[in-house]
C-alpha cells in the first residue's frame, strides 16, 4: 500500500448478485426487475442516511463508493457497516451476494457530453479481483481487501486486531472476512442487559430482523440437500465461519429470535 497517496483514495464496495444468470433464465422479466429494484432500494436507503456514498449498478453488479476523496476512519467504518447491512438485507430476501471492500484511486466522472458516467481505478480492480478469486469463492459474504484494512492499520495501529478479537472479522491470509451481523451482535448484548422491551419483530427495524433472517437463510442453505454439492459447501463454510465469529451463545439466541419473527 502506498501510504503517500491516502488523500487520493476512496473506499469502495464491489458486490455481485450470485446466481443472477439463473434468475434471468428461470424467472419472468417482472420478477428479475423486482430482484434488482430491491437491491437498488437497499443501497438508496443507505445513501439517504449517510450521504457520503453513491451507487453504480450494471447487470448483476453493485458498486457502492465513497464520494469525497481521502482516507478517513469514518469512511472505513461506514463502508464495512453499510456493506454488512446491504449484504444482510439481500440475504434476508433470499438474494445471496458476495463482495469485496477496497481502498484506492477510483475515478467517477461524466463524459464530455454529460450522457454517460465513466468510472475506473485501482480500487475497483482490486475489489473485483478479490471477489472473483478462486481462493475466495468458498465464501458467500464480504471480504475486506489488504488496501482497505492496511490503510486503517497504518493510521490507527492495533485497531484491526482489536476488532478481530471482538468478532468483527476474521483474518484469512492477507484479507479479512467480515462479520456482517453488527445489529445482531449489538442486540444480543442489549438482550443480555435487559434493554429490549418490545417484541423482537419490532426491535431495531429493519436491520435487526434482516440480520436474523439473513443468518437463518445462510444456515438453511448450508443444509439444503437440493443444492449442488459445490454450492452447498460454500454455504456450509460461510455458515460455519459466521457462527464462529458470532459465538455459540449468540447463535443460539439468534435461532430463538428467528422463530419469533
């Protein structure tokens, strides 16, 4: 990572809708439109809340990128938190996705006629290469690229390992596998100290129910005997790693919470 260029970079989330080819082949145009529209509305909701990120969509791919240029702790925290919420919202709707978060140069500008948006950059290349790499294809989730976490580690040494010890992510080789269930883990702590005073279906809507439903979807698919073995193994690996990061007590509570939603 070139630390001399931190002020020229942007955080970027590259997200692929998995199985989109099959969705297009097997479903009606109206149903396909509904899948894509759901994805875009989830991103738009996050844009409206944060205002410092923008969305680019094409075919089965979403790019969610930091609008202001330059490294910032806020941007790192926002992109992995927003990424986790987007991923969970899609999985809750039974739309599996896989993505990667990177940091680096990413140019987005209108063409000279103002008709098209031109976008390119090293951050996009790294995120695409990471998401599509064979060694990451057993993971149906979000991966934090070296450029993204190393920038954070350079600016605030020790934070990455500290958050890993809290179950925020798991280091695998030179990348981080993200635990997307921040609302689930936070709500479990609230439950333990007696802060939840309403039915779980009404708690921290929509993020908490999305997290619970998404976790259930991944776990359910890991046991789906109708899936091809290769796909089933991806879900099993993902479910196992997510359960490890959540911890057995939180997983047990999440399963009870799912039955009440």
